[in-house]
């Protein structure tokens, strides 16, 4: 088509030249001048403009002087936001960004440098662009009292003048929608109330186009938690103490604090603060380890609790007896330690159901209630669970028991436990607490025959389960020792069915319900019931009397080997013993003939793998005394002062700083 037009234009030019040539006089020239073509605007229509979008359209002219063109709008008007460029060429441009919708009629004029003019009536329609829409479809969850900021975005529309609003429903309290003039807004703030919030957001642009979207924000409750470490800084008796406790999350207001379980140190108080944090403060009056639970409740009834431990010490130098006290006379039954209290129950040579709650740090002794208490007994077992003492088995003369009871020292109350599935009736057995179960094993029946079986009791469900059978190499036994450590129960020594001493042992893993033998190679030949058998934190520690004197060894469960430890010349039958962080404490005990009780002691120092002599307390010599580790200091109490008959039970005790 363009080629045809070109040929047509060339033909017309040729004809015009011929016509001019024919009009010239044959005898001369008229000077060679020509007449310019008429100035004309050839543009008759303009493309539509889109509201809010960049626009550029050319207006053209032909003819005239072909130089010095100027353009102007001489009637009507361009849409707001657009303008006509006053170019010096035969073309001009209508350009800019239209800001209003509508049809706009105007007259444009061009003038060349000779003063010739041409005009054209034009029309420009400004139309809306793409449909206005809110592109945000979902909003992420927020959390109470945590900063929140999320964009809400629109697309299309006029491109300017956007106004945002909430049409219906409501935002979560604490949040707001920015009434931005751009295609993007935001919902931000700090939500204060948990819940699900449905609302409709609306945007309107400068062209009055409207878009809406239904949205939802879920505000989650901030979990209320106590962030302070459970192990607190030590306190010291007679010294002022202050320790902050911090909570986070929850409602943000109305926090109330309380001690909800365990034993709180006397002399201290928990602040009932209305803020997220509180303080334990005061002056502690009783030494020992105190395990208790604190709970915080916010204004929305959210709660959080934390098990805490505070150890109160008596100031003193190392290797010093720093305090003494007097309690109930030692009745020779079982004794368990709560951290600050000694709970003793039953008899040693004569059956009894008398029990005492004794506080060494306060020097007080209180009788346990006999309501619901176990029948009188000897040779029973007892363990401390962290909140209760559990008593199992034993005998009263020829009557052997398979019953179990728990004692709550806070409420001074006994509870009878299930005997379904419990081990058969027995005495002189062992019992350990694993952290969740009491494991009972061995002992003797009424015919004095030893057992090689046992069962585990779960106080959470009040149920018993039988233990797997022991290896055939492990004989049944009584008066053996059992300790818990490293996730296993460790048995050592005892007497077999002929009354002969045993110098072997085994381990029991309650998680796998499996047994493993402890090698006898290199094991010490000491009588377990007269010896110190402890868990050091990594090894089984056995120390006692053999035919040659005192000897001992430690057993490493990782490689099933024994390592001999340094010897000590002083004979100590049935001494008090306890493992500490840094070593093993051994104190008191009888001489070889059983006539003399000593009041000296030794400390096996892990760092040098040998014994060192301890300072001697003002306590008189004794054997079968009780020793307990508070976590910082050692409590010694009770025992008997001389002879195997034990006719003179002791009531005094002392606190040692290793």
C-alpha cells in the first residue's frame, strides 16, 4: 500500500513539473520563485489516556515555511496533568499523567515562521485503567504484646490518591490501618488481646474507584513463662538475701506470684508483685537445700510455674565444722533427707511405727502422725521422691510385709499405696529412687532365704511392674547395697543363702529393663553392709573393711573395670559416708573389735585420688551415723556411741564445710 502511494506521489510531482514548464515563456525566465504549500495540521484523532498512567501522543503539521513552528491550545483545555509541548518542529507532543477522568475537547494551533497558521479541533478521552483490586489475601498471625506490622497492597486503579479504611468488623485492639495515599498501606501496632478478628478493608483511588477485601488476623496469646534460672544464688544464714525472678509474656498486666509447692526457705519471702517480675528476699534462718515451686498468674488467668532450688549455707572456712544442733535420738530405722529435713521412721532392733520430722538448721523435731501410718516394723526400706517419703516392706518379728506407704511432710499425712504387683513380702532388701520410680530388689523372706527379684513402683500411676530376671551369675542376696547413678541402679555385695559374703554386683537399666554384670576382677573384698557404697557422679565407690584392713576401689561403668584407691589405716566399720561434688566424706565408725567408736574422719579428694584427714568435730565418737549432702555442706547426725548392741542412740549432729 505504501508503494502505491509513493508511485502516486511521484506521478503527481512529475505532472506538476510539466505543467510549470509548459507555462514558462519561450523567450525568457520569470526569476525561478516557488509558492510554499499551505500549512495544515494532519492529526485528527488522539489515543485515549489512562487515568494515572504516563501518556505521550504526537500532533503533526505539514506545509508552511518548514521552520520555526510554535504550538498552542487556543480553545478548550487539555485534561489536568497533561500539556502540549511548544516544539519548534512540525510536531508537538501531548504528554504527562492525566489525573481526572472525562472527555476533553480543545483546539490546537500551529504557527510557522512566516506567520501562517493552521488549527485543528481535537478530542482526548481519559479513561480508567485496570480494575482496582486489593491483592493482599491473607494476614499472618500476631502475638499478644509483640510488635506487628504487615503491608496491605492494592493494584490497578488511578495510580494516585489511594485512601484506606476499615469498612466493617474491627482490627485487634492495639493495631491500626494507615490511611496511606499510595497503593500500599499497612496494619501495625502491638496487639493487646488474643483472639480471632475478622474485618473488611477498603481502598478508594482518586478516580473514586473502590475495592474491598475480607481479611482475618489471629492474635495468639504470648505464652507466660518464668525466665529466671531454676538454680538460684546461694544464701547464707543471718545475711540479707535478694534474688529477682523474671517472667515474660502473658497478659502484660496484673501479675501475681505465689509458692505453690515444695519447701520455701524460712526467713525469706516472695514478693506478690503486680509486674512481670518479683523478688525473693529476706534473711534466711535455716541452712540446707530448699526445693520449691513458684507460680505466676496474669490478669487473663494465664499461669506459669518453675521448680527452683536455693541452697542456704552457714559461713565458714573449708574443713571446718560450722554449726551444731540437737534433734530426736536416732531410733535406727530408715532416714531420708529432703534437703533441709531428716525424715526417720521405724525401728532397728525393735519394731516401731514412730517417725520424726527433724530440721537440723532449726534444731527442731516433730512427731509424724500415726493416723494411716504403716504398722510397726524393722528392716524396711525408704526413699525420698522429692515431695514424699515412700516406705516399703520390712518385718515385725516373724511377720514380713509387702505393703507400701507414702508420707507427706508438708501435710503430715500418710497414704496407703497399691500392693498389686508389688514384690513378695521381704526385709533387708534395697530400694532406690530413679527420679520417677522406686526400685525394690533382693532381701530375705520369713525363712531367711534371699531373693533375686524385684519390682518398680510408679507413684504417678500408683502401679508396680516386675523387673526383668537377673543374670544367672547374680545370686540372690540380702543386706546388700544399692545406689542410683548414671541412669542405672548399681547393686553391690550382700550375703547369699548360706550367709556368706558376696563380692560382686550388677547394674539394672529401668529404661531398657535389662541387667548387666559388674566384673569381679579387681573388685574390693569388703562387706557391703559395713562399707561405704556410693555413686560419685561418674563411678561406683566402694570402701570398707577386709581381712587386712581398709581398702576400696571405684568401678567405671563405661569400661566395666575397677581401679584401686589409696588405703587408709584407721579401721572404720559402719561409718557415715556421703559423696560430694569434690570427694567422698567418711566419718566415725567402729574399730575392728567393735568396742570403740571414733569421731574422726577422712575425705577422699577426687582431684588427688587420695585421702586427706578431716578436722574433728566436738561430737562424740559413734557408728551408723547418718550423713547427708546439702549441695554445699555435709550434715552428720545420730548413730550410736559404742558396741554392736547400740544401746545408746545419739541425738546430736553437726554441719561440716568440706
